[in-house]
C-alpha cells in the first residue's frame, strides 16, 4: 500500500517554557536578586523596545547589564541553582505520565516524545526537575565572562525560529550545524518522517508561540494556547491575529488532573492514537 499520508507511531508534544510550564524565568530570576520585575520591565526593558530593540534582545541586554551592575552576580552556577529551585506549575510533573498512560491504553505501540522550545533561558530548563522528561530542549544561551558572569548571548531563538525546530523534530534531525546546509531544509520522504506535523501538539502562552500555532493550524497539527491573568476574549487581542494564527483550543494554565487543559491534552493524544491505530489496520489489510 502506498503511504500517501505522513505517518509514524510517534506523537510529539512540544512545550514553550516561560508562563507555560513554569513562571516567567526572567521575572523570577530578578525576584531572586531582590529586584522588582514589573519596575524593571517598565524602566529598563520597555525603553529599549521603544527605541527599536528586538524584544528578546532587549530583555537579555537589560538582564546582563543588571548582572554587571551587581558585580556579575548572575553566573552559570547561579542560573543552574536557580533552575533547580524553580518550581513548575501544579500538576506539570504528573502530566507526562498521564499522557503516556492515556496513549498506552488506546495503542501500546504509540510512543510519546516531549520537547521544549523557548525564547527564554534554556539553561534554566536544563537544570529544572522536569528536564529528564524531555527528548530535546532548545532556547537562548549565554556566553560567560572570565569572572563567570553572563556577558553576551551566544545563541538566540526568536519567535519565528521556533518553527524550524518543529521541522527538526518532524525530520528527526538530532544534530546540525547552523551553516544552512545540514539543517531542516533537507528534504525527507514522507514515509521517513520521524513525527509528521499532523501528529504534533504544541502548547504555548503568547506572542512567541504564534508562528508555531500558525504552522500547526496549516498542517493540521494541534495547537493549544494558554492564558493566566486574562479572559479568553482578551488573549491575543493586542496582537491583531490573522485567521491562520488563531487557536481553536484556548484554556487556562492548569495541569491538575481534571482541569480543562489536561482534558484537552488527553483528547488530543487520544485522537492521534486512534488515527495511528486506523492507519495500522489499513496497512494490515
């Protein structure tokens, strides 16, 4: 039988990090240094953005300058320690097993893989208690000076770059060089895809996730948008979203067992599992 539709026995569940699985890491890091995060954003970050800075670069430049002002107190060791102490939202640590069990009950042959793509500090995520549960993580990384303090960004993941990691997951490319030759632009036959985009679920909370929402909407994957301190009608209003960017699944950040978010995640996983089962039956015939 010819495989006209991309298929594998894997599901990729992909998460943003800040305000999706854990509180905002920059705000939390500032709080840990005794700095008012809201005031910092208003007085140190917003002026940079208004003068034309990229939002991500403005945030990290202000953080680096603050670390230098404090005699380079934000070091690699400090970030590692902070990541270890940062607590995920309630229910997050149990969520991974719940989704795996849900998939297993429908189709024991289905494998769920978890990934993380953040425009924030992936080094914090690497040291968090949930890090071992992810197959791979991508995000911004610091270069450290001779005294150990944060000195510059050596790697940045922008909003639109998040989508290239979805393609990397889909094609199963484990390692790459950023030379434009060995990355996601390489064609992969549909029957060799590691995880088709149709079998991918992306969960995020805001502006940085819009490109991923749009891609999965287009490719018939599943996009779930989270909100915390606003109503569903308020979410995304200031972003002037186009139709392709809008998300059908919009839910509060709550990973507890019977929450709306967990029901959505379980239904998404179960739906893909049934599609995989249907395909396996068709091939078997």
